[in-house]
């Protein structure tokens, strides 16, 4: 399912929310990032947060960052906060 995001023509960002993700999902996250789609992950157990562009603790905050990234009106650049945890 994660790999399918890269094939969606209008996908601009991926938010990963779960309690435990790693292994093959982490590799799929890397492939999505290679396709040019940034990834926001909730703080969770597993290796996905290590592969995501940004890690947040609150799901609402993740959604706000995602909307701000795709919005033409908001002033937010995910590349400036890449690798940080909020």
C-alpha cells in the first residue's frame, strides 16, 4: 500500500500513522521518498521514524504539517525541518 502512493498522480505527501512499523514498510517509505513524495511519520516503535522526513508526536499536528506542505497559501517548507522530531 505504501508503494502505491508513489503511483498516485495527485499524491503530494504521505503521513504514516501506526503503533509499530518497520522492515518492508521502511524500505517502501524509502522508495516513496525517492519518487519525490515527502513522508511524515508519527512517533512509533519500529524503524519507519528513522526513514521519514519528519516525525511528530501528535496526529493532528501531522495533518496540519501535511496540509501546510501541499497548500499554496501556507508558508511551510518541509525541507527546512527534514530530520527533526516535533
